[in-house]
C-alpha cells in the first residue's frame, strides 16, 4: 500500500488525539520514520499543538445550573402575551356588545389600541429571543 503525505495529514489529528487504531498508529509511525523532515514539520505545526491540548471540562455543577435555567424559563410567565390576549378578548367583547349603531366606538378603539400595544411588545420580545438563539 502506498501511503502519501496527504494520507498522513488526514490521519494526523486522529493520531494526536489517541483515537487512531494501533494499525493506523503503526502506519503513521513508519511513514514518519522514513521522512523525518515531514515529521518535524507536523510536530511543530501550531494546529497540532492545539489538537493535542486536553479538552476543557465543564464545571462540576454545569448540568444543575442548566436544569435550573431551563426550569426558570419554563415557569416564567409571558406577561405581554397574557395581556395582549386579555385585551384582544375585551376588544372583541366590546365590539360584540356594542353592535347597535347608537353607541360610540371609542371604548372599542381604546381597548383594541391597548391590545395592539401588548401584541407589539410581545412580538418584539419574541423576535429578540429568537435572534439571540439564532
């Protein structure tokens, strides 16, 4: 089998991380023994040092903190949505109760305007949350 520098370059990250099989490690070692200049350039490569560094371990209570953050997020009330729905229902009720043409639509317009303000507030908060996730 003909092993080239490209093959060794592809296998080098696995070799450094210790995830390569014994046969692959022997193959790379044999190739590097035949080409010491290439072996030196691989070992001096900055990316090779970064790959050889041990991975950072999360904090010991990382899972507990994440679980608590998720619980808080799920239990948090979305007040703008609540008030938008309430005022929308009130506006709908107002328009139904004032179906006669002798009543001024001012109360409906005021209630619908308040509902619109809460809907805008809710949608802006929702867009910001989605932008932070994305």
